[in-house]
C-alpha cells in the first residue's frame, strides 16, 4: 500500500524554520544550522551531486531509508519558490538548480497555475491549484505503488495532518532553540489523531522519532 | 560537583501541562495521560507507596536513575499548591499527602513566606521568597554534594534556563498533542545556551532525550 510520509527536522522548541524567510534566508533567520546533521552524510551529498563520499552511520542510514521507496513528493509553494505572486515571464525553477535531488514527480501546491516544469534527471514539477486532496491523488498515481512524501513546509504538513491523510512522520530533533518562525505542530485545537511511536533512534547530534498516525 | 538537573515530560507539541490547571485538573485539561509512561513502572509505584512491584525495563531504569543522586528539589508554587494567595489558616500541605515521594528538602518558590513544613519520611518543604538564585543556593547546601532537581513547572524551568543555571535536562516526549497550556520551551528570544545532546533512548511509548547545557 502506498503511504503518505514526511521527513522533517525541528529545533528542540519545535520550529522547522526561523522567522522572515527570504532569498537570503531560505530557512528563515537563525535556522541555518537546522539541517547540519544531514549535510555531511554520504546520502545527502550523493543526492545533491556534491560528492559520492561522506559520513556513514545511523544518520546516513536514516536518510537513505527515507528516500528509498519514495515515488513522488508534495510540497508547498514556499518550499519551491520565494515568490508569492503569479509566476511571471521567467518563472522560478526551484531552489535546487537544474538537477534537483528528487528524481521523480514533485507536486507543488500553489494558487497560480503553471505548465509542468521538466528538469533533467527525472524530476518534473507539477503545479497543483485545486488543493491537497487533488495533489495527493495525483502524487499517488505518479508514485505507482511507491510511497509519497511531503517535502514541507510546516503549513502543508499541518494541512495533511489535520485532514487525516498523513500516515507516518519522521521528526528529526536537533539541539537548537529558534524561538520564532514556523512551528511543526501548531494546533491550538489538535486534530483527533492517534500517534503511535514506531521508533526512537540516536543520531550524532540529532534524535530521530518516528510515529504512525492513526485516523 | 553538584549539578542542577531537570526531568520533564512533554507532549510531542511541547507542552508540559494543558490549559486551565485546577484542583480537578492538576496538570490542566487534556493532560491526564502525559505521565502514563511513568505510572506503571516499579520505581514510580515504589516511590509513591503504591506497591513494590511494577514494570521494569528502560522507562523504569530511567526513572530510578533520575532519582538516584538527588539531594534536594526546587519547584514553583503552582506545582506545590493550587492557591495563588497567602497561605491562610489551614495551609495546603502539597499534592502528595502526608508521605511525599521526595524524601529530601524541597524548596518552593513563592511570594508568600511560610514556616518550613516537615512531613513524614524525610521530606521538608521550605518556602523561598527571595528568588531562584537563593533557592538554588539553599538547595545545593541541603543536597550536601548530591545533585538538585527542578520539579517544575515550565515557568520555573524557563527561569533557570534563561539565567544559565540549569546544567542538564531530560525531556521525555510522549505521543500526545495538547495544543494549548504551558510550553516547556517558550522563548521568543532564546537565551544564548548551547545544548549538547548526551543521549536518546527509546522507551515503551516515550522518547527520552538528555541534553547538557553549556552556558
């Protein structure tokens, strides 16, 4: 069965991004070290075309496993582009250059329609304007039996959680306090979900928590 | 060296208590299951005089270790008593009956002076009206070389964190979403602390994260 999953790194106080995200600070102010645990791993470096070597061990294992059975990605507009408006004449092609690390279909939730953007090496960005259910249906079809992952950000994850559509979440907790920004779990009235802890693993400077979500 | 430590259980969204704490809901609304991981353990049941048996294993080991070298406890008024006002004629004797589980000196931060309250079996409550530094100095003296722990609540922990006085924190994360209440880490402008992850352990339905705090 194809599952909807999510990998997300949070500060110890629960933020996935700092305040004032911008071209200069794609992750928001103060959040530049949020993903330090992942950057030196062999899997991350290979996926991003930086090198074929890197650190191995638990953090690398977790990243490799995270990408192993993924057939499509869903993300919010903010994760794809810094611009809120219509796409314009020379539309933004994503944060990842001409060879994005996804190598499968990526569905971007946006209010502005746009033709699919075919990148090299297997990544195609599809722009979905009719909501999260439609994006999930399209992503599951594209995944062809594999799982679908939510790339982020927090708002998109929250929408899928609240709608009872997310099956599994991996939360990577790092030893930072951000204080402000986008919280992963920001539900003044939490949705009626049951979280089933699947595992807790110790990384080098990160704690890996996995939950199954029962609806 | 005597350290200032803290054991605290939080929901996955970071709350140590729900909203509207009261006599009826000492932990606030919706938070009754926050400590479910600890209640069935042998250590908890023994400390609270319920029984001498109970669950063993990682959660029990962690609780036993948590209490092993503690010589004094500091807590906020709210953790000791539901009343905010002066103590009155028949003053509150704590939530724990006549045989509290501490069995050492407990320093209660309050705005209202009161004579020490000597309970059976080694627990004496001291009421400290001159602030967190004074409470810590008194607690370290009483601990006589052992460590001091902060019982809670969130506000007291935050004060000691912000003042750079907390040396180590154990955060026990349980699979609940509370949405509202008292957040453990609620610093819009975080204090300049360095958190050093010491360990991550998997309990039965809880993740145990320990950090050393460098000032």
